[in-house]
């Protein structure tokens, strides 16, 4: 049972992806978070955030490897960390 999107590997073919998903499932919590994130996009607020250019380059590279938009990946990370912080209280 996958508990994080980071556990999903990069696939070199549709066959490899199909094989992976036939043997693996995503936790319900992760799917619900994805639905919440999608609904929050319509209710989002634009902010300005200054980031070191080298760090941003690394973030963009990581996002590209996961076939994600880097801004979406940053929001995902923030959401996951926020949930962890709230759970650890």
C-alpha cells in the first residue's frame, strides 16, 4: 500500500506502469488529499516566495523526474508537512 506519491517510480514504458499498478494500491488518505488539493486549486491565493536559484533549480529537476509541475510539487510537500506537524502535536 503506497502512502506517498514519492513511492511511485518513474516508468520506462506503459507496460511497466501497468504492471506496477496491477500490484500496488494507493492509501485512501493519499487519494483524499489529492482530491482536496484539486478542490483547493480553485480556491487558491497567489503568494510571492523568494527561493535561492540553486534550490529552485533542484526542485524543478526533482519535479521533472516525477512528471510534476514544480509549483504543484511544492504545494504537495507543504501539505504533507502540515499534516505531519498537525498529527505530531
